[in-house]
């Protein structure tokens, strides 16, 4: 059991060593090997509890061979802050220390000092049966100020106190001398170094002051005062970029302090970054309405803007606010805080510099889309407000050509033309390949996507969705198409989008309404066919009635081809009518945690053989449902690999009025297989050819019917 137990010491031994921070111990830079070996008896004998008595001659407990002494902050010693820190840690098989954590402590700074020191300790590892093993130990470390006035620490405290008094009296030279004396007695105390830096700054000795502040930060990077002081020195020297970086750290470490915001605002203003400067000045004033730096900085920018053309001023402010909402929303809500290795802060700087080029909302949308594409994930985009429907009056402006596209060989091909539609009137036919839309040549666009590093499957999806979106434009809009028939003949067509007479879903929050296409039939042979274009609430009710009508010996095809997704919970609800037992469709991960997409069977659920059809335009929720039903052993999948675009997302209204769709999570199959960027591979791959589509054939549907007939025959 020894070597397989990752924390054997937890049940076997508790090692207690007390380091008394008396005057002599507090200033030692380390303890020699000889001292450690002399003190090694502290770690065994009666201090070891159950199981520590050697069972084999070669067994021995862990023994320290080097022990770094924690630094007792001089300011704490001066104020009499003291107490014991209990440090819990692991001794690895090679004697190094891992996971040093203060589990009891009187003060966070003392915890940091104790943890930092114990992490540097080195042990002879514990030996059991002749082999080194991992040990789990706990050590209390006592911090206490010196009682002897002649002790170096006591003298250092006195020197620091004199330096403070000299600085308060304006004698900064003597203050520096006093701080130097304190540091000669207690080398490397960050508080004393910081105070010496302040005295040097008051004497306009900016270079040595900057060096002191940097040393203090190196020793204690989490003290916001040190970063604030360095930022102020950088500002005094005109190093505005460095100053902004330091003030940014102040804001992170001390978000309730006005000085960080006003300092960063001043640095931004000096670089001409007025929008960001105003944001910071306003943040500072919300914390401290009397912050003079923020008041002055804000007034200066407002006077400058008063001289601008009103339209340009309003657009400049609107543009920046919109940009900031998009960036900060991703920064705060994207499921992966590491952004998949993308430096999201650097991305902000990159596109902020390009922001002045966006002279109108169309250009701003393009810039924001480009910024979001840096994440290389789906479910990010800007939806023009005029393209979103939130009430019945807006539905009449969204048209359709009545044409359904498919991805065939990575290219957009007409898969279906509905009878009596605008597409039929324009002469579009199934099997036609679209070579150009208006002035956009498909081949050139695909080449650009390839050059940008977009993978082949994603290229086909993007270009086909683009063509589909043009064929679902505003009512009355005309779309010019260059077409290639399966036989090789080329022709042109002009389609005028007509009113979309489909039923519409209701908006959910900021998620807009969608036109719903739904089909459900049962043939004379007992095979049902269910198809819908999106997972929206009305689909559950309509599908439930159809599924309840199927008999126990019937078969069912659920066609998710071209289904762009929708609400995940709708897929869970619908799946409850497709299974006689509980199952899990997938697992979502967000910043709030992990959640299973549970499916609960409904009374009267269809439990006969089930085939699911997917293709390259099956995305998001349709992929989750297909993969989940397949992994649960409930369905067999036919068709082509799905889009690999499966991320839970949300919508937000931007200051411009446009909608911002952004991913808030990731989703995997129950077996932890990724869907985003991978897609779902069918059990039976069936790729249609344009000639088959032109002939009215549907190879994937045919293959599913053959399988269902066989399955029903074996029951």
C-alpha cells in the first residue's frame, strides 16, 4: 500500500517543529547542514505517532537537511504583531517540498512568509521498506518580536522608527540614512525598502526610487502600495505605458482604492486614450468623489471634447462603450479563464488601436467580429439589430427564398427548394452549386479562409451559412447567384426574398425569435419521420403529440440536418420522449461549475429503433443531442460529420442596439468527448452527390430506412 498511497503521512505521522523567531533565528539566511543534522532528532522519536515505529531496519521518518528561515516583516515586529502559523505540506520522494499551505495563522502576511520559507526546505525523504515515499507533515512556526533591545532586530526597529520620524519632518536625507541602517541589520525587508524609495522620490532621485520600488515588488508582489509608488515614479518620468501597467496592478490588487483608477486614468490620458481615461476617472470618483486627480483629469477631457463635432464626439463615445462591453463581457464570462492560451488583454490592446478606423457601425461590427475570432471558437458574433426579431411587427421584414443549402465537398450546394417559393420562381434546383453571391466569389472567399488558418470543415460551414443568410435577407432584397448545375452547365439567377410565412418562436430573454420549420409524418410501413430547424420551446409540444402517436413496433428518423441548434433544455425535454430510461445528453462547463444535461423518460415515450440524421450544418444543440443519444445506446447516426460548433451561449444588447452573442460554456459528451472543433462522426457516413440531390434522392435518409427496417424485423 505504501507507494500507491499519495499521502501516507496523513494517517501515519504528524511532524511538529517549532521555529522560534527569537532575535538570532529571525535574521539567519538559512541553517547549515550541520545544524539541521544536529536538530534532526526533533523529527522522530516520541513526536511520531501511530505507525511511525520502524517495522523494518531500514525504515526512517523524513529528516530536514536544509531549512530556510521565514522573513519576519520588520513593520510587524515593530508593531508587535506575532503568533503561530501552522503550515501543512508534502515532502516528495526526492526530498523537495510541495503544497505548503498555512492552515492556521494570525495574519496573511505571516502566512506568506511561512509558506515561502517552507517551500524552500529540503529533506531526506521518508524511507519505508528501503524505498523513499511521500510524506504529509504539519509544522507550527512561531513569529514573535525580540525582547532584547540589543538584538539586531530591535536595533533595526529603532532605525526604521527614526527614519519615519525624519521623513515626517521633511529631512529625507537623514531618513534614507536611517533606512539604510535598518536594512544593514535586516537585509531584504520590503517595507523598509519601500519607505526608503518614498524618501528618495521626495528628493527627486527617481532612478534609485524606482529601483527600491521594484525590489519591494520583487519581495512582495501583492502589496498594492508598492505598485502605486512605482506607477507614480513612472508617471513623473513620462513613462506612461509602464505607469499604466503598474496602476493596472493596483486596480486588481485594491479595487476599492481610488488612487489606482485615477493614476491609470492620467496615464491613459497622457497617451491619448481618452475613452479609457474617462472610464477610470469616473470609477475613481465613484469611490472618492473628492479625488482631485480624477476631477482634474475628467474636466480636461470634457473641455477637449467640447470642441469636437457633436456627431463625431457621440460616435467616438458610443464606439468605445460598445467595444468595451464586448471585450469585458468575454473577459468576465468566458468559461475558460485562461482563454485557451490566448492573451485576451493583449487582444484588447491590439484592437483598441484599430478602433479609430471604425467610422460607422458596419465597420465596428467587422472589427468586433475580427477580435472575437481570435478566440477561435464558435458562438461569438454581432447580430445587427435590424436582423433580429423580438415582436410580431418585426417578423414581416425578415424574408426567405425558401431554399435550404447543404455542404457538399466543402462547397455550398442547394439541397432543397420549397414549392411555390422565391427560389423556385427564380429557377433554383436541388444539386445546384453556388459559385458566387452578388459580387462575392465563393472560391476566393474559401481561399481567404484557408489563408487565415480556418480548417476545411469550418470553411465549408462558414461559406454555406453565409449563402443561406443571403437567401434569408430582408423582404424585397434581391440576391444574384452564379450557379453550376450537376451536369456542368453554368447559369445566373436573381432571387427576390419574400415574406417568411413560417411560425415563429417567442423570444427568450435577449435571444430573438426564430422562424420554425417542422415536419412530422409516418409512412404506411410504420416508419416515422421528424424534422425541425431549431430547438425552441414550441418544438416540444408539437413533437410530443407526434411521438405519442407512434406504435411500439414503429421506427423513427429524427432529421437534424441543417439544424443550427437552440435551447439545450429543449433537447433534454424532447429526448425524454425518445427514451424509456434516464440518461445524460452531455456535460456543460461554465465558470460557475459543471452541470449534467439530465434526461428523464416521459410516460408514453417512443422506445422503438431510432435513427438520427446529421450533416455539416448540424450544429450546437443538435450535435449534443445526437452524440448523447448515441453514447446512451439509444440511436444510430447517419449522414456526414456535424459542424463541431457546440458551446452554450447567451445574448446581450450592445450600446449600439446590436445583439452580442457570446459563449459562456463548453459542452462535452457524457463520455467527456469534445464536440467543439471536433463534431460528431456518424455511425454510417453517407455523403450525397449533387447529381443525387438533383434526381430527388436522399442517400442518408435511404440508409436510415434500410437500417430501421432491419431492426424492426429483428424485434
